[in-house]
C-alpha cells in the first residue's frame, strides 16, 4: 500500500521543490519515493526458440516510472550510486524468489561505468554477497552501459578480469552508440555484445546498417562473443538480422518488460522457427537426425548424491566423461569430469563442496536440443558456445523436454564432416544446389509424408539463349533461375530445391502447391529474366539465332515450364522412377503451351496413377 507520506516527496518533485544534492537524508527519501521494482525482458535465442536470459530493468512509481526519469533526478542529487544499488538489491531479492523453472536462467543487470569502477561496488558486489541473497554468481551478467566513458581503461580491464574469475559474465551494452566503442570492447572482452537499437531498428531499409550488422556478426563469431541485437520491433528487421547470422535478439516484438519472467508464446516460436529455417543456407540435404547419435549416459537423481560420492564414482569409472543431473526426466544440469575437478580442486574446493549435492556445482546452462534437429544444425549450435563449454557433450530431449541422452563433440564433428563431404560431392558447381543423389533422398522421404508436391522446372529455349548470348550469359541465366526458384521455395511448406543438371531443377515440398503460388512464381521469373535480355529482343519478343545450316531463325524468349505432381495422383507406394517418367511426359505439354504464349507456365498431372493389379 502506498501511503500519503510515501507519495509526498514525489509531489515535491512535481512542484520543483526537491532540495539540492548533498543531503544524505534527502537521498534516502528520494530512493524511498522511487520505490524501485524490477521488470524482466527476455533475450531470445533464435536458433532454438528459447529464452537465453532476462535483462532486469528497473521501474518506479510516478513521476519516476521510467529509468530515464529516475536516473536523471538521481544524477541531479548525486545519488546515482544509491539508486543503482537499490535497483541491484531489488533485482537480486526478486530473482531469489522466482519459481524453480526460472531460477537457473541468466540475468543481465545494468551497471554504469562510474559505478562499476566505484570501490564500494567492487567491495560489495561479490560472489559471497550474492550467495547471501541465494543467487549464484554464474547466473549474473554484469551489463555495462557504453553511454559513459572510462577514465582508466587499464583499471577497467583489471576489474573485468576480477569479475570473470569469480564466475560472473560481462556484457557490453549499447555497442555502436557510446564513447570509444572499440577501446571499451578490447578492454572488456565481453561474453555478450549488445548492438544498439539505433543500428537495429529499420535495418531492413538501410544497406549501410546491414553491412555493419554483417561485419559485427562476423567479428563477434571470431572473437567468441555472443552478439545480441537490441530493439527488435518488426518481423522485417528480424528477418534481416537472421539473414546476416544474428542469433540472439531482444525487443518489443517478443513482448514488453514485465514484473515476472516469461517465455515465448507457441505462435511466436513457430514464426521464429519458420524464419530461421527460411534463411538457413547450410547444406543439410543429406542430413540425419541427431537421434541416430544419442547415447544414454549415467544420470543422477536430484538431491540423491553429494560431491564426495560423485568423486568416488569418477575415480572408480575412468571412462566416465560426464553425467547428467535430472529431476524426474527434466534436466537440472550437466557435470563433466573436467568441470567437476576444476570446481572441487584447489586448497578449499573439496572441503567446501564434498558434502553438498552434486547439483550445486553442475553446469546449469548446457546446450540442450530436441531430437528433431539435424546433425549440421547441432554442429552449428555446438560450435557457437563459449570457449569453456565448447567441447562439452550436447544434451538431447524429446518434444516434451524429457531427457533422452547426450551426443559428444567427437560424434558431432565426425558426422558433420562426413555429411559435408557427401553434400559437396553432390552439389552442382554452378548453382551450388544439391544434385541427383540428394534429390533421390528427398523423393524417398516425400513418399513417407501424408501430402507432398514434386515440381520439375525446365528452362524453355535455353539452347537458343546460349547460341545468341554466349555460354557465360547462359550461366548467368541458370544462376538467376536458381535464385528465383530459391526465393519461391521459401514460401512453400518445408520445400527443398535441387539442380538435376543443365537447365532442369526439382522442388520437393511437404504439402500441396497451389495454382496461385505457381502463377506468382511464373510472373516473378518472367519479370526477373528481363535483366538478362537486350532491349531489342524484349521489344520484338524473340531472339535471332542461326541454325546448323546457317539460316537465321526467330526463337521465343526463355520461359520456364513447371510440371507438378502431387500425392493425390500416385499410388500408395510408388517407385521413385515413376516421377521422372510422368514429369518428362508432362513437361512436353507445358512447353507447347509456353511456346504459344511466350510466358512461363505450369501444369498439374491430372492422370490418376494406381498400381496395376490382376
């Protein structure tokens, strides 16, 4: 309940009657008037659709309901330290009371540079102090704003090292908007780099911003720093970020800050998954599900074993590399042999931990993936981890988040290399699209789906184009065809595109392709192709080509013929060779139509194919 006495200082501020800085009693009154309360804003892992952690934002009551208002007044009163302390204490107290499902999340707590270097902060914000609140320092990310400069970067670097040695992580906030960004970056070597929202917002509209995002993403990856794009408010911006490899995002698109932590809605997860899949250019066409590699390791029931007992298990079982702590079939954490001896080593490690349950020292944020993921996706996720976790096993769960088993990095790397070689051998060198071997696998897979469409695409009059424009331009036309087909494929349900060879392409889609979609593609191709034709040929509607006898002939402009076969017109268990036979027959009919109209076109296979009996 807010009493009149509590509200009175705020009223004084409204009337401009707040006393000047220098009075500790008045500073305390100001802090009390603000009534700091923490809000939580999720940071999203786009690759998994999960929440990486939460930035803890501070809010107050009127007239200090926003951070800018409360900190503006705090600076006037020389009370920045006091207000930030109140925000940190409120955040830690709240985190300590959260439900078990959120207790192991990471929490980003904002700290300004002048406070971060303040001796009082250095003395009080420690591992021991956090334990008094019941908070593990490994949950805390110190988020340093870059909107103020540092006077002594050497001292700042030493402080960063001190905190990381205790188990804290460091994030550099507002990168790209503050003072001496690169110098701060070098001094802090942060675990997380938060790209300022001024760069992120409307990134889909500005090429220069896109180039900057691409460069920073590449740098972050090489520096083993996780890049977080702040201020995402539209799917257009999100798609651009995904396109350039950004994995972590934060913004109102996913929800506004709330007084309790929260996860993404199922609809938002589906939208993110579809978007990431659309721009995932990794060659996963001959890929395998990770379920084929999963091995069930030794597991420990939560609260059933202490560290001394686990030490004896590791000693008696030399081949045991890791174990997983479970609560029923839900993952509590991972303990590797190396991590166990690191935590319990030293003069005080073993006496400190020997009687404590093993979950006290386990890694609470291991990489966890669903068994539906592919090997190459898993390899990408695994290699994106921090250096200390890079070679830890990956934990695998089912669709209900129940633990299935683990996959070691040796398994991942070995299988990923094998798949990469297989894909490279199959890929078409001109378009880099998968070739015949991969396409055969797709068709076999499609036969297991309830619904599917197989689309054979063929360029008409391609030889005439080569003869008239030359083979180099012919290669450009093939690349254009591949690009337009790729763009269209992204709009189809779970579709894959391959290049058979020459001017023939195949799309295999998990679902029924509509006439409206096919018509849109034909118009798109006919419009895009014009960039590769001379104005004269476009105006007259044909190319002038010389035949084998040296006679000039008029050849129509290149079009594309699409032969469409779907699951409603074949028997229950067809041989894959059926599709190429039916498509060859159907393409002849489509070509007759496109030659007459001069426009790209399509036909559905209407004949009903059934297995003959008798």
